[in-house]
């Protein structure tokens, strides 16, 4: 292309957590530059955030509508290529729809929208406009997660029978939303977060990871949601029994009141011939446990001949150099950017470039929330997974 892709950001000002993560990830490979932003609904924060990021003053906006209108009217050599949306859940849908209508590709923080119906409308808009959408299910960006997916896909484990996935955190063990914690305040507020707290926030990551690695989709579930901290409005703990369309049975546990835990996402997938185990807090390692031979320890590393090409495509450093959350996030942005570059050049993106979550993953995430809440409230419990 001869230039970097031009990015605009909605939300993610200096008072936000995830905006900085997205900017680091987008900047990691030198393929993208931030050129415009409507970074906060607070005018002072929006202005200060834009200045601190050295944006041109005329491209620091106080609301996303003005930004999208003015940026769409820019000449081709200045116009944004895509927009990243990092607002709270309730404020995803409207800017995403408008951005697509204006001809911008979209990156959006998960969950994709506030409701399943909005997610379906967004898919229709993506298909209508022909734009590309990246949903940042971060954990699919880890090299050893991709290694696990390819091993399952290639039949190394045989038919998949059992999937265990757990995501314990401890940061909401107290009523932090009433103690000045802004992240806790909106994530536990049904008006801003949606109908589920813990399962909507991190349970969706666990479900996405289970489907991504196994290649199977959840077909039925039986859920139990809990509010463990008195006074909280949304679930902060839960467990779900799963049935997958490929015949596997599963167990999913998510909790934000597991006191002392940090971000202990872990998945185990078992087939006829063996199993795989991966933990987000030790992301460079994948254990392959075999029925008839010793366990293998597979390690991430650029050029490692023992790894699948999809894994090494997402490795950045030689073996022994830790690659973590930021690099996984960066892999999503890089694959998205390479896909856009290929399309803008009139080329066909490779399968490795296209290996990032999109609008269909977003719809399944919203359906997971709906079905889990429905099952938890039902006396029948087992619920057909409806979309």
C-alpha cells in the first residue's frame, strides 16, 4: 500500500482501561496509525486525551457522530480506513452501524452489542456494506491457542469428547462498584452492561475459546448463575453444563468472586487419543497429554518446526521470550490489518490473515448470554441453544 492504515477511535480516553490496550496492539506491527478520536463523552477528557495522543486538533472530536460525518467527507489521502469502538457495552451498536454506513471497517470490543437483536442487525449491515469487522476476543490471538485448534482440526486427538473451561477472577469479591471503581460500576450495571454480569463479561470469552479450539458449537446448556456479593445487581459467579453439536460434553465455570485469583482462564480439551491443556497465565505452553505415550510440552517460538504454521504466523519472538496478552491482542490487529491491506490492493487474504473473530462470533456470544440467563431462570434447566 505504501502507507499505514488510518484508524479512528470511539471511547478509550485517558480515564479508560481498554483504550490504551487497543492502541498498543494496533501500533505493535507498524501497520496502523491513530489519526482521529472521539475519546470520551466528557468534553474535557476527550480534548485532553486527544492532545496527549498528539492528534491534530481538528481531528479531536467531542462526539462520535460528528467524527464519523467529518471523517467520511475527508479526501481519500486523509480519510480513515477503520474505526475502533471501545465504549461500554450499551454504546457499541449505534457507532458501529453508522461507521459501516459511512464506509469504514470496524474493530469492536466484546461483547459485540447490548442485545442479540442488535448483533443480528449489525451482521446484516456488515453483509450489506461489504466491510470487515474484527471482534476482539483476545484469547484467540495466542499462538498456542491456535496450535491447539489446528491439532484438533487435524485429528491429532481423535473425536473430541470432553471440554473443561474455567475463568476465575477475584476482583469483584467486594462491592467495588460502590467504592469508586469505575470499571466495576459499569460492568455490574444492567443498564450499561446488559442482562448478565460475570457470564457476559468473561463467560463469553470462555465459551468462545471452547468453540474456537474444539471446532464444535454449543448446542444445549444447563446454567446456574449466582450473585454472591450482597447488593450487586448482576451475576458475579456461575457454572454451565454444555453439549456441543459434534457430540462433546463440556463444563464452563466463570467467577469474579474467586478471591485471590487474577485472570486464570484455563481450558482442557480431551479426545479419544489424548488431551490438550492451556492456561492464559502461562500462555507460551501447551500440554499435549497422550493415552499411550508421555505428555509433550509444546512451547511457542518463531520458527519452531514442531508447531503448525497458524501458530508460528502469530509468534513474534524466538522461544523462551514470553508473549502475552498485549501480543495476542496485537495478533488480532495485525491479521485484521493484513486482511484490509490485501483487500485494498485487490488481493485475496490468506487463511492465516483471516483468522480473527468476526460478527458471527459476536452473535454467538450474545446468544450465549441470552441462553445462560434463560436456563438459569428455568426450572427445566436444560435449554436448547437458540440464536
